[in-house]
C-alpha cells in the first residue's frame, strides 16, 4: 500500500521548512510539493515579501515542485477562498490526500483551516502543533536551519530586527512579549539553508522599507550582486 501523498503549505519561512523536516523524518507520508501564495502585483510571496526568484531557488534546493497560487493585490477573502478551493480540487485529481501546515498554537487559524478542509476529501495536517516555541526555535538553530527576518511588525517588535539572522543571539535579544518563533506575527523569515536543503542559498540584504504598517528587508540572491558589481 502506497503512503499518503501530502502537499506542504510553504511560506518560505522557518516553520514550514521545519515542518518538512519533521514530515520526512516521520516517514509515514510523501511530501510531493510545496504550496505557495504569490502577490502577483509585486512578484513576491504573500506576507513574507520574498522575491519569487528566491522561492524558485528554495524549491530547487529542496527538490520539490511548487504549486503557485496567484493572488491579486489587494485580495478579498472570497477570491482567496475560491483559489484555495481550486487547489483542493486539483489535489484530488493528483492523488494528494492532505495539506500540511506549519502552524504552532493559534487556535483560530487552525480552526479556519479545518473548516475549509471539511468536505473536500483533503485532510489538514499540523506536524508542529503545540510544540513549545522556545524549545522549537532552539532546535531549529541547533539543527542547522539558517533563516533571515524579512518582515517585522513594528507594533510588536523593533523594526531594527528586520534583516537579521534567526540565531541564538537574536533569541536572546527578543523582548519577553515576543514569541521566539514569531507565531503572533512579530516577524517572518526566509530560510536559506538547513537539513532539508541540498545546498544553501546565499542571500544579500537590500533596501529596508516600511509599507502597509510593516518593515520589510528586500533579500536577493547573493550572486545577483556579484554579477552586477563593477
């Protein structure tokens, strides 16, 4: 009997990267693709604001295809739900029986996802659910995961944290009000190396901008700068 085929919701960040590691270690399913929503106006991964080129490099380094869901900007929730319903239908036609998410402890987010899976024939899977986030953050770092903060909510965390690497030094400097994994939206990350990657993805930090109430660091492939530097 073949193992369940699973699609992984992929934000480009550390939580989805660690979820892939856990699923592969469990060995009770096959992760067959990455599912990512893209802001088509800006050519970036939704919320994390990661360039599509970096997303493609991640998929290449991981060795999995990407299911890209193009979102208009702004994107009404009704349109988002229509697009995701189409993803569920495609899953059924391709023999995929579950979508995995990197959610950690937000009950309302999990309940929303479960409600949208109801009746679709596609199960939601939460491999990181309720793992203690301070221990989880340290496990990620000690396990070789390398990530950079691409987005910070300045209402919860000093914008100066954007562009910094996710490491022990950063954890030590986070205020007590901030979740170590940023689960409350304090920050978002781009993962560029770790146990799920065949090779690292060197990145350079470009412009830092404030937009729509968030602070973003624009990451680019490091080779891009090397090729254009006189």
